[in-house]
């Protein structure tokens, strides 16, 4: 790029990827810098609250205007006293773990314990054994002393045997879609923001009404959970291009697992999809709320020493227990979040992980923290087995955001494609494949892990669906049917998404 131009692409706002070590495929002669990779593994013990029903009731009371606990949010210390494990109970865990040369620290709120040390010491402390589940899958079975086990919901990030090292994968630098043209960076900042950036979102979803009243997020902090590092200079350049506050001091980076040095190493390897997604998340959060500061919780582990499930839980729990951001947001998730691809040999099953995550988000709700997360970008990819993507991420204690497509007319693969009004994001109509394929589109449906929450029960339309049977599953992919029909039905479980906004790459935002 020349002069002051930006490298820009039109991208989806709800991409879901896992953080991994990637290098640019074009850099074939690139050599990994000599660096001492960390051998420390980070695991987590998720505790049962003093009263599960009491915690759930309290969370609902905080949003019930008729309750004496309405908006009576707790500090982490108050939460610990009311719902967390006692200091004596925490101390008992730490004493036990120290016998195996493991370090540990309770997150404020006393709902979980962060544990770190060598893999072998973790295996010994948790008496971890590898067991076969089904024909091909393996899980790690753990055992703690009875008094400790009775207080535990799940243990995340312990493996009975050392997983095979994940080799660095190559990744071609993403390019601008063929049917799009690069955003014009010669436009004025206001025009650019309205066509490609923050004002495009604000105008579409009535945020401009808040801006006119001087409400731009001043005095607020937004916590962004990412699974890769990003360059603050890229964010600052994007904010400047949008004509919003481009002060680099607005960005605060926090590393719950590794450190800034590890993040810098990842960035030196070349552009990766997780880096682009992390940048996009911070770009948009800070541009839409130009008066707010951003706390980026960056979950990375060099060499994948710590599992992605443990990294993600650690980063999220760090943000919740810090209680510095009253709004948390993420577009990431560990792995791909399909039941068939859940982490091999993990010490926490998908259900156990979901249970631990729900409790963590209940702590967030009790502290007055609103959590937003993407609903996914490929829909229910395992529909034939009734397994939906984002199965563990369907907690009722968060706002799940889906994707839409804005109106547009464009020539795609020689055909004119027209979308007359904003609609659910599902890309099969614009580029139908002749062979079984996957199609980008908003995740949604019914959770298989979380039941229908109280606030959705009795609402018209909940646990029902009306859809066009456009895709037919075949040979691991989907074919577009020539004569699709409208279908109706019912389901059960937490319904999602809760809200939706522009996310289609055909109508997305500049990065």
C-alpha cells in the first residue's frame, strides 16, 4: 500500500475462529525466531457456588423491578462472601496442589481457581488417566480427594498424556472478495465512516440518536475477549480513518496466559485470520463507542501448550473477576465448537465446560456485567446428528448476536443478486455450489446443552421455527434444493440468537 492508505477488506463481524500459530504461506523462506517456548500449562478448577439455586435467583432478581435486589450488583468480594467458596476451602485446594509443585490463585469471586505448572505435575495432582469414549474419542478422567471433588464442577485443561504438538499451519493472507472493490480511503473521514465504518452501523441501528445527545460511551470500558494479539497501531489508524478518537491510550492489553512478548512473536510471523478478527473486534468496539476505553483480554499459548478451552475460560474468567468492564464482547470460541470436534482427551466434557461457563457468566450478571457473543457463522453444521454449532456458548446469561444481510444488488459469478430488505444472513442464495459444500450464515436455533430459560418461557414464538428448507445434507456438505419448501416445527432449549445485525461479508465493514 502507498502513502497513508489502509489495508482493508470487507469482512463478517461474527467470524468464529480458534487462536493458533499461523504463518503467511507466501513467506516460504520465513524461519521461526529462536525463542524459548513456555512449558507451563494453565488449567482451571471451576467451583460449585455455595447455592446454585440461590445464585440463579439472585441473578434474575437483579433485573426484576419488583425485587429488593433490583440493580443491586455485587463486587467480586461481595460475590465471594455470598456465593463463592470460603477462604478456608480455597486454601485447602492450594495446599493440596502445592504438594505437587503447582502454583494456584483464586479468581476474585472465589468461583474458580487458576492452576499452573508442568504437565506431568498436573497429571499427578489430578490423578489423570486417559480413557476411551466411544470408538474413536478419548477423554481424561481425573480424581481429586473427596472433600475437594465435592466442591468442583469441572477441571479444564488437564491431559493424561501429552497431546501431539500442533505444527504451525500455513495461511494465505485473506484477500478482498472478487465481487467487492477495496474501500476508498481517499474519502473524507465522515463519508468513509458512513459508507464502510462506524457510522454505517450507527445510522442503521439508531445509535446516531444517542450520539446527538452526547452519549458516546464516555466513562465506560469495553472488555474484548480475543484469541490472538493485534497491533494497536492498526486500530489507531482505523479509528483515525473513521474520524473518531484515535488516542492509543484507549487500548489496554491484558495477557491472562502468556505475555506481551509472546504476543509480539505471534504478530511477527505474518498476518493470520485470528489476528484480523481480533483487530476487527477492537476496531469496531472502539469506533462505535468512541468515548469508551478498550480492555483487550488476549488469550494465547505459544506452541498450544495450554488447550484452547483453558485459554478461553482463563481469559473470560479474568475479565469477569476483574470487574473493570461493564460490557464484555467476543466473537471467538475454543476450537470449532462442534460436538464431533470437541477437544480430544480433554478433562472437561462439553457439558461440564458449559456448566462451568454458565456459572462464570452468572457471576458476571451478579456484578452487573453484560456479555455479548457471536452466534457463529456457519449455522448448524451437524444438523443430521442434531448437533448445533456453538453448543456450549448458548448460555442464557449472555446476549447472543446473530447476523443479517443488508439490502444490495451485485453481480456475483456472472449473475445479478438482489437483496431487497435486511434479512437473516445465509449465503447459499448468492453462490450455490454444484457439489456438497458449507455456506456462510448466521448461527441459531435451540441449545442442546441449556434448557429454555425463564425469561423466554411463555413468549410467543419461543421453541418454534418457520424456515425455508433450502439446503439438503449430503456427503458431509449441503446442496441447494431446486424447489425448497417452507417448513414449520417446534424444539426445546435456549433459543438463540437474541438480536441480529449486519454481518454478511457482502455488506460488512472495513477492516
